[in-house]
């Protein structure tokens, strides 16, 4: 088999320390995965090791060799995250040991689908011991994903059974479905190093999507960016790598200290780190005690390890062997996607206590026992894609979903994410709130914002019955800062289209609102208008009107605002209030003068209005603003509207 027809499959080892995992990999591949000096000196695997094997069918199998010592279980978890099947290694001279069981539990929790068992060191025991060890293994794996899996006796020293093991590996590979290479690219980093002449290199198993040479990539958590200079798969340079392949990426623009095991390499903008996830958690039946609400644990997710607090969402404690919906909260940011399997380990003693699957990678913080949250998580746990998308839209609230995040949230290709969003719109489960970014929100979210806008306007109208409406920018400030202005704009435009609000220049009012004056207000209105009209072109300020009428300046403001909004009065930037009718009369007089002569100056305006320069300058600026006149140096000539 060659090229693109080959499957992308990763095998992980598992098993107790000193049961021969590394020796077996070396016998299979000729590659010594113990690369550290300390590993050579101590004769144990500490860090992850990597190898590859050409199978008889032509398939190329990537192998991750993990440490077996209990002190390095966290490294083991990082190694088996993302594998397609496992080879559980059990020494025939010792049989099943503590790390055998823990590794098997970890593989079960991480949803490894299948595998086989290699019974090693058969050269050191007789046939009876081999038979006893085989029976020990069979009893141990009963009820697990390895029940009924092949158990193959082998010797890395003599080579006995190695051919049969290779054939069995080939059969498992043939039975596996190929991982989809579509979707958002994601590479959890399990190793970082530098190569002379090349620079920074990261390795890991691509768990989703694909990457090409020269792609721009982003490192999470942190957001640092770089470029893919080169890609290696099984030691060979390739142009592209896809989900299911062990890869080494040579990255430019990033230094060794910019990356660490536990980081995730992705395309820019596709993944967002979070401090918490909603998940389904199962406590191991072998756990020594129940898991109490708010217990502190260590979360192992892909190659990441972060401290978490477990918030139980429907009970006070979780009994061994039981499962529950939980929220895992951390003081550190991490990367997760729905569907990701994980393991949790206790702090002291440091043992694996459970694991599960991520349901929501960006939830809000839940408080108390909320039945609505539990119903939503049940849908995310087993609903159809359409149901899940509708639920995610509800859970995202004011943030909404665009196609890029929908791709990650549903774990589907971008084209499928767009299709699902279009279906949601057609089915009434989503509204497109911004065309350019294709941002979608749940109708219920939009409805809540509509009600908030209408209630805000109703309150404003009650408190300011003489004002025609609330300023658009002021209305936007009535919404919380975390609600984006573009969403508020969509809501207001939707209300206007439904004829529930009216835009009047930069003011907004409810359609059912009209300015109503009380008897006292009506009387005050008449007095204010009479005062301003009596002043003529010597327009008063608010304070001067108040002094003339013997009223408080603040109490006059609503009436003055109303008269200005109705166009009865005109307010200048200097704070003068002119009767609009007087200004219109002045405009006609000035036009008449300019029809007889080509220009007019300040002295003529002072003569027409009988006022001082204090008022003539605002009056001329009014005429200029209305385009009745135009300024030329120190004089005015007819403007466009003056010639009409």
C-alpha cells in the first residue's frame, strides 16, 4: 500500500513496570524508545517513546511506548491519549500487577476501543506458567473493552511468537475505521525539542483535522503563533499530516521556551482555552471512597495536566462505580473539545479515581442544582446533532455561535457546521444576528434582549414623559458590557422591523409611546414658549428662562427638551433657546436682502435683529448650518437652500 490509501493508526503500549514493553517494541521495530541517559542507567522507561512498524499488509503503524512505573502514570496518560488501540503487556513470570490494572482502567476511561494482550518473557517460564498467566489476564480483562481480545505469548529475547503478534496487530489495524481528517486541526504536544539547523520541533498525535507545510499555527494556551517549516511522519518528510498520525512539526517563529508538553497546536482562531468544562464523570468501581462535591483532583486531558475542582451538578457525592454530570473548574486555562475523554487522579494518594467525556468546552458557571442544566447536558451526552446544536445555542447565550466554533463544538467539518447552522435557522432554532461573521443566536436569547430593550424604554418613558425618546447610544449602555453592540443593534433593528420601536434620528422610542403633558406641564409649556418668543432674537438660556418665570432651572429642562424635540424651539451650542418661527422669519428676511445685494455682513444682521454680536454670531451659524447662507471671509452670500 502506498500514499493516501494507507490508514493512519497509532498503537499505544500499557502495562506494569519491567514487564517488557520497551523490549517488545524494540524487538518488533528495531527502535529503542528509551532515549534518555537516566532511562538507560536505571533500565526503566520514564518518558514517552516513539517507534513505527511496517505491517505485512503494507500499513504503517505508529507506536507510543509508555512508562509503567506508578510515579510516571501522568506520562502514560499523555501517551495513550489519542491512540487507536492498545497493546497491554503482561509478563508471564509475574502476571497481572497493580499498574496493569490501573493502565487498563485508564485505557477504558479514555475510551480506547480495542486492543490485544502480549504475554511477554515466556522464555523465562514453562508452559504451565504461561497458561496460568493467560488465565490471570483473561479474568482481569473480563467486562472491559479487552474481553475476548487475543492473548499472544511472546519472547523479545528468542523471538518466539513475534510473527504471530505482527499478524494480530495487522488484523486489528484492518478492523479499525479510518479517522476523519476533516475538522479543526488539533495536535496535543507530548514532546518539545530543538534540532541543530532546524529549530523548534514538537511531536504528538493529530487528534483532529490536518495540517500542511507553510500553515500558520497557534499555540494554546497562550496564543503564540508560528509557521510550519516541515512535517515528518515515521521519519519521512511529508507535505501534509492528518488525524490519526504521529507527527513531528518543525516550527519557525517559536522558541523552545514558547512550547511545552500539554500545549495544543492548532490553526489560528479555531480553539479557545477555558477555565472549566461540563462533563460526564464516572468514578471507578475500585475507588476506595465516594467522591464528595467540590473535591480537588488532577485532570489529565490529552497531554494536559491541570488542577480541577469537581462540582457535582445533581448530588452531594458520587459513589464508586457510578456516573454523574459535573463541572470541572480550574485555576488554569486548558484546551478541550466536546467528546474528549479524560482521566482524573486524586492528589494524595496519587491514584486514578475516574474519568469521562467532555460535553461542553465553554460553559457558564453553574450554581446549585439546576434541572435545566441537567436536561441540556443529557442532550449533549446523547442527542442528535440538531438537538445538540440547539442546546449549545441556548447554553452559549449572548455569545452565540459562528461556523468556526460550531465546527469545534460539534466535532464536524466546517462545511457540515455551516449546514447544521442553516438547518437550525430553517427549523427556527437559530437566528443569524450578524451576516458577515455568520454569528447565530438562539431565538430565546434574542427575545430576552428584546424584552429588556422594551422594558428599558418603558421605564425611560415613565421617568421622562416629555422626551420623545432615549438616545441610541444611551440605550446601548443599559445592556451589560459583555453583550456586544452588534447584537444590541440587531435586536433594535428587529424591534423596528416588527414596529415595536421607532427610530427618530438618534432617538429610540416605543411605538405605543406618545408625549403626554399634564395640566401643570401644559401650563408651563405655554409660559416657557411665551417667554422665549417675547425675547425675540435676544434668545435666553435655560437659567434666564427660569429667572423670568420664577421656576427652578432643572424643572424647566424636560419642557425645554420637549419643545426642542418638537422643533418649536431651536437650541444652539451656546445654550440659547430661539423660537424656531423667529429663525425661519429671519431666514426669509436675509434671503430677501441677498436677492437685492450679493452679500451681507454682521452689521446688517445686527440691524435686522436689533441684537448684539453675542446673538448675531449664533444666528449666522444657524443660517449657515441650514445652508440658507454661505460664509465667504467676513460676509455671507446665498446658500443652496437660500436660492431654492
